[in-house]
C-alpha cells in the first residue's frame, strides 16, 4: 500500500539525519517498525501480576510519600 504523508520541516530534517546515520534502514523499514511497535497490542498480564503482589498499599501513598519514609 502506498500512502502520502505530511511531515513538518523539522521532523523531515530529523528523519533525514537519522537515515544518514543508520544507512542499513530505509524510510519504509523505519515506518513499518515504528507502526508495528505503536499498533501492537500490549500484553498487560505481567503488569497485572505485579499489581497482584501489592496487597497493602494505602490509597494516598503517592500523594503523601514522605509519610512512608523510614
């Protein structure tokens, strides 16, 4: 599939610089890998496992972190 996109001048310049510094990559490969990463469904199972480990945290701990220092 072919698409036409608009890039602001600054971003286009950064893109050109990046491709010069990484000659093994092409514009197409960079866009494809970036889209794959952005569009991949996130596996949150590990995050949910971590959340299950914390059993006794006060709800306001982030707001009053200094109250929980040793």
